C-alpha cells in the first residue's frame, strides 16, 4: 500500500502536508523536518494496523504570473 501527501510550501518557507486518502496532516519548518514529521504522523495513525509500504510526498507549487 502507498499513501500520498500533497505538500505545499508556505510563504514563510515552511511546508504543510495533507494525506489524500486518510485524515493525516502535519507540517515542518524545512523539508527534512517535514519528512520526519510525516513518518511520525503516519506511524501514529497506523499504530494498531500495518503501516503503508511507501509514503509519497507530492510537492504542489502554485505560481501566479502577472503580465507586464
């Protein structure tokens, strides 16, 4: 089983991750902290059942371009 997190970067540089298939949310000040927090949140969510074999972090970048 694989679960997927949609990750967005905040204006302050931090990251927010939201699982697309389960009610799991977490954040981190940087990418390494986010990865650790996602692993911890997934372990806590699946504490009484087998954890997913893979966790995918999908970074979503939203950029607005203004014509000059």
